């Protein structure tokens, strides 16, 4: 394997991790997908019930505060003020509920669009993943072939240099032997 290139198994593992993460996002359970909707609905119900309780409490407590001591029934002006306050509170609650329902409809539309997009992209992602895996396998095969070629070339060069050094030693030895034989006086 060439220096710095990841192994085939590592590349396949990383690709599989990315694929698994994508598939987890695309295949969420209905509770995970619609959990935000349920949360919004329960939130709206809680706000309505809480507002009704607060309005009722404010109405009864306000009546006690606004009435002079000893009087049992409120005046018409006090009743009108309390009713207008309650009406204003209910209108703001109604506006809030309308805004939340619009937000919920927008979320539902976005979820539907994402689901449609998921259905379009799932086959494409699977096909591209197969292509990427095949490309990585081919690249690893080429790296292995190049490594084998380098080993054979290295072995061949080693053999040739060994033969050349042996020949050089043989020639040098013969040269010196012939030189010393011719230099000896007889």
C-alpha cells in the first residue's frame, strides 16, 4: 500500500458510517417526525386552559378588589371593565392560537416537502454510494498492483546489482592476481 493512502476497509467503513447516518435521518419514526407537532398541540391546549383559568381567577379576584367593602354586586362600569379585559385577553389568546396553527401548518408543509425530497433522493444516494464504493475498490486494486510492481522492480534491481558487484569483485581479484604474478621475479 502506498504511503498515506487509507486501507480499503477503512474507506468502506467511513462510507458505511456516512450512509448509516443519512439513512437514520431519512427513516425516522413517526413519533420522531411528528413529535414537534404533538408538542405544539399540547402547548396550545396548555395555553388555552391556563389562560382560561387565569382569566377566571383574575375576574373573580378583580371583582373582589374593585368592589367597595361591604358591596355584594359590582357596578356596571366595573363589570364592563372586567369584561373588556377578559375579552382582550381572549382575543390575544385567539391570535396566539391562530399564529401557532399557522406555524404548525407551515411545519407540516415543510415535513411533507422533506419527505417527498427524501423519496426522490434515496435511490440516488444508494446508487451514488455503490459507485463511490466501486471507485474506492478500484483505486485500492490499482494501489496493490503498483505496490507489487515496485516490489518486483526492487527485487530485480537488487539481483542485477548483486551480479554486477560479484562480477566487479571477480574482475578486481583476477586483475590483482595477474598483476602480482607478473610482478614476482622468478
